[in-house]
C-alpha cells in the first residue's frame, strides 16, 4: 500500500498502510526480534503523511518511533545508519517548522554518525554526505557563517565524485550542489557562481526527460536560477524563460500533488516580478490568484502557512501602491501580522516577516502621517537587523532597510542625527557588497539620495557633487534592460536640477530634462511608475519656463502634471503631491497671464491637497 501511495499519491493508501503497520506492531511486543522493523516501517509511513499533510503531530510521532527503533539498533547493527538518517531527516523537518536550533544541531550530529558508518567505498556514502551537507547548509541559512556553506559545497562535491556520469544518483547530487552554489552567489554576488549553478541545473534537467517523475523539480530549480540572473542583469528574456519553465513544471503535476503549492508560489513570484518591471495589472492579479491557490494548500498549523500569508500581503501592498485603495494596505498589514504570529522567536526566517511588516507600516505612515507607524517600522527593522549579525548574508539588506526608514524620519522631523545615521548604515552595507554584487547599484543610489538630502539641509557643494557621482555610478551599473535603471535616471535628474538651481548652468537643467525623458520612456502607459516620471518631467520643464519664459513650456508642464494627477485617483497616497505640483504650474500661468480662473483653480487644487493630508503627514506644512 505504501508503494502504491508513492506512485499514485492516494492518501487512502497511505492511511491503510499506517493501519496495517500499527496492527503489525501490536503483534510484536517489546522483546520481539522484528519489533524494530515494525517501528521503522510505521515511522516511515507517518513521516510520509506529515510531508503530505503538514500535521506536526505526525512528525512528533514519527520521531518517537524512529528513536524507539534506534534503541534496538546498537552500534554495529546493519540497520543503524538507515534509522539514524531517517530520524535526522525528521528532526531537520521539525527545525524547519519550529526553528529550534537545537534540532538542527541534533540532526547534524546524527548525520555525522551516519557518514562515519559509511566510509569510503560504502554504497551509501554519497547519500549520507548529501544529507549532512543539506543540514549544514540549513545552519548557514540560520547563522550566515560562510564556512558552513563552504563545508556544504565540499561535501556535495565529494558526493558528486562518487556518482560519475551514468550513476543513478548523479542527478540529485548535481541538484544539491547547484543549490549550494546558488546560495553562495546570493551571499557573495559572484556571477561565475550563478553561471555554474545554471549549468548544473541544466545538467540535472537532461537526466529528466518529459514524463520523468523528477522533471518538474528540475524545471523549477533551473527556473529559480534563471530568475536570479534576471535580478542580476535585468534582461526581460531571462524572466520570460523562468516563467515558461515554472509553467511547464506546474503543468506536469496533478492538482493534488504535495509539491504543487511550491510551484504555484514560484510561478507567482516570477509573474509578480514581471508586473514590477512592466506594470501590467493583469500580472499582479494573476500572481495574487496563484498565491491564494497556494494558501489553500496550507491549512492552519501547516509550516508553510506563514510564508503563504506573507506572499499575499506583499501583493496586496503592491496593488495599494498602484490603485491607492487603503483597504488593500490594511489587509496587507493584517496578513503580515498573522504571518509573524506564526513565526515565534527563533523561527529561521522570522527576519523576513519582520521586514515585510515594517515595509507595510512605513507605507501607512507615508499615507496617513502617523509617526507611531514609522517608529514601529524602525523597531521592526532593528529587530530584523539583530537577527543578521556580522557575517550573515542578509545583513546588508537589513542595514539598507533600516537606513531607509530612518531617512524617512529625518524627512519628517529634520533631525540631522537621523540623516547621519542613515548614511552610516548604507555605507556599512556597501562595504559588505563586492563591486560586482547585483545589489550594489541600488545601495549606491540610496546613499546618493541621503547625501543629496544633506546638501539640501546644509548647502555644501561637495555633498551635491558626491551625490551626482554616486548616482552616475549606479546608473552605469543599471544597464539599459535593468528594471531599476529608471530610478537611477530620475535621481540623477534631481541632482542635476539641484545643481542648476545652485549654479544656474542651463546645461544642467537640459541634462535633467533629458534624463527624465529617458525615464518616462521606460514607463509606458500602464506602468505603475509612469505618474512619478510625468510629475518629475513637469517640474523640470517648469524650471526651464521660469528661466526662459516660453509659454509653450509652461503649457507642457501643466499638461504633464495633469496627466500625472489623472493616474493618481482618490485614495492614491501620492495624489496630494500631484495636486500641489499642478497648482504650482497653474500659479505660474496666473502670474504670467492674470486669468482669475487660474487663481480659482489653484485654490481648489490646494484645498484638495490639504484635505488629503492628515496632521503630521510628510506633506503637512
């Protein structure tokens, strides 16, 4: 019955197998020579049910049964290594569910004994090396110690040497090594690691032609690696390839397959990235639908439920940013809070949930102006940073997130100490990223923004020149296809406009206009950032009008600001700013032509903007 379950995945078969093994165990009391086999077989079936259903009680029962069996397999018994391995896998699963580091250390200890029982030449040495490597990789993911990752890679490489071309276990060993090298790329940003990981995944896929039971996992692994390549280099073709691979993987799985949920999430992630790059609202809705389908696979108590809630929360937040419906933001916060409650202190990925909630609280602050929300966001980011000590691969990202929030507090309250703190945090992050790390250009851009704020506050021309230099470096690293290139263009334009206002060189203003026009071209109709580009271009052209007095330029600025406003309906958190920008343009026309209708229009726009601003908001002044 267990074999039929493994083939057909009918839960009734597994339940019947469990019942039969329970009956067999009852017939083999303590002292029976075959009791250990019954304990082991029953544990194996209950472990399979846990993997299918996610019920923690099943996992605990499997662990108990394996431990009882292990007591009956003393050192030297031929079945001891197998029982140690299965027990270690269960304890590792409990760690993944509950985050107790003691479980992970116990699993590593058990697997180290398994390796010792499988010396060079033993037929199970490769698999035991792989299992130990997997646990040590999990410890790396918990504590960020690069030595653990390097050890895991060495173990997988040793296992691969024991599985030459033609060996039946070569493909899973290639897969495990690919995943480890991919993790090293994520930590160190070395493109050679990513290319090697992709090559290894491609080799794995060659072992699994159409119809092979492991083809879906191979497709998903390759897709995931190519997705990272997209993030590194920004080529939309890579993202489209990743989406296609995920779709192929999903098509090969039946609706009730236990791995279907993870494939739904992987596909949703890629489609969400495409939305963020291209701005098609249909992509965002499709991603949300896929995440919601995945959530149905994770009932209350399932170890993956928290992540599923977080994914939906992130989608709701993106839809709020696009459409301005405050209910979406509130729901995102609620979902993230539910997810965080499922991640007790010590949970391996708790920092991700802290950072997600912090991001949403910051968004609510930007919309409503309640300083308490910003303080909550800072506190959450600080807690996340504490979970990423020196050497942790995610420390740099935590430093940047915290800096961003402290920068917001500076913009609200003007305390220069906050700005200096933000600059210090970003500089620490930059030191952790090598020159070729894909996150480096965004970090350079964040530092430039902060230094530009310091220029605005103190007027030191050296700060402005440094901000321009940093932004230019970021732009050079954000090549034409990179989805973040527009941010570099807009921020460099802002710096050039600031220098124009300081020094009066019209070439700087023309440069700012050119850069903003390039950014607008990257934000076609339907793109979520089009309104920002329109508004920035309108501000630049207004400045040129103020310098040259060409009425056609003023009308163009008004038209651009009106288009930006039209893209920010009631409820959009940036609508108030668009109302102000349009009012500034129409004031200029009134001052030039004296039409009373313009003055009345300005009054109406300013009143609408004021009505949208709560006391304490960042625009309340």
